[in-house]
């Protein structure tokens, strides 16, 4: 299970850096919008488009982290009302279903990404497959993070409970 822990740490570190970079770039783009509009300067059209794309990537890279920390979707009230054994099975089933959903989204997301190669972003003129790939990254990361949780739960190294950010 050492390799599983290493994979989790690596995915977590890469996801954190990617979310941080996306957020930093979003701050830069929005600052450009605010400054140019506040001082009645020319406001670049591309900033609106870039901010939407950065939000997509920030979400894609953050979905796995949200799953691990319990911020994605979590029904604590129900789990606290049942025994620990039943709650563990609920967490396992939830993680397994999340992995299945993530896996089911990968092929359609790949097709969606391929379609983007035939389109261009209106103001940035970027090939839309780069933008559509955010959905593919989201699908893959959701699948992998959920699968790692399932494996960890079955191996007894993870109880499936949300982890504090400093624990991952």
C-alpha cells in the first residue's frame, strides 16, 4: 500500500499546484478587468473568456481534492445517525459509485475534447480542445481519487471519512 500512499500524495500535490496556478491566473485576469474598467481604459475582450476557462480548470483540478476533504458532497447527518459499520459501508458505496460515475464520464469527455479540435474560442482564438480537456481532466481525477479511496478502504488504510487538508 506504500505505492498507493505515494500516488495519493503525488496526485494531491499536482492537483494543489494546478488549482493554485489556475486561481492565481484567474486573479490576474480579473484584476486586469477591474483596473481597466475602473479607470475607463481599454478592457480586453479576452479577459471574460479566459476567466471562464480558468474557472473550468480550477474546478477540474480541485474535484479530487474536494472528494478527499469531504467538500464535494457529504451527507454527515445520515452517517451520524447510523452505526459506524453501516456508515463505513455507506462511505464505501459512495466512493465506489463516484468512481463508476467518473469512469463513465471519461469516454464521453474524450469525445467532447476531440470535437473541440474543430472549434476556436471566439476572442482568444485557442483551439477549444484545450478548453474541453478540462472536462476530461475532471473525469479522470474524479475516477482516480475515488478509486484510491475505495482501495484504501478495502485495504484498511482509509476509513473513507473526510480528511483535513493537512492530512493529505
